[in-house]
């Protein structure tokens, strides 16, 4: 009987200790589960905050880029307007000088008269072309101005200036 009693005590003790371990293991699992939930919630909140911060940064960057583009556009428009004004003044001055040259020039030979008439016709055409390009320049967008209109206006202006210079050298003074 004493062996049976000892065996029974051992079985009861083992049962109680196993039950206690199971209980502690269950509590530990619950604690770990709670900790995992807390970590997941913290990660979710951090991800949400990060997303919000990235969104705010993107908005701020977009505004900055928009402001920079607007400022650049305004600057280029101002430069275009200044160039158009300068071209207008140059055409007006060249037109005035051309009129003065025509008034002063007195070709004497028939050949000189024919050459001068040819120069007058070319200058009328060249100034008309320059004035047309000037009108285009006033109405051009900044992109069109930079790519197409400004080079064409500059070419027309240079052509008119060269024609004036050549004619003035041949038929009168500059």
C-alpha cells in the first residue's frame, strides 16, 4: 500500500505540476498574443503616420514645383516682352534711318538708279517681313517664342540691318 500511496502522490503531484505548466504556458501565449496585437497596432499607426507624412511632403513638393514653374513662366514672359520691345525700337529706328537714306541718296547713273530701286524694293520686303515677325512675337507663347519666333525675328532683323548697311555704304552715309 505504501508503494501505491507513493505512486498516487507522484501521479497527483505530476498532474498538478503539468496543469500549472499548462496554465502558465497558456498565460504566456495570451501575453505574447497581446504583445503581438500591440505591435501590429503600433506598426499600423506608424505606417499611417508615414503615409500621411509622405502625402504632405508630396503636396508641398508639388506646390513648390508649381510655384517655380509659374515664376519661370513669368520670367520668360518678361524676357520675351523686353526682347519684343527692343525689336520694335530697332525696327522703328531702322525704318527712320532708311527713310533718311532714301531722302539723301541721289544715284546719278541709270545703273545706280536701278540698283537703288532694287535695294528699296528689297528693304520694303525685308522690313515688312520683320514687322510680320514682330507681330507674331507679340502673340507667341513663351515656348513658341523661344523655339521658332525669336530666331525668325532675329534673322529678319539681321537681314534688314545688313541690307541697310550695304545700301548706305553704296549710296550714302550711315
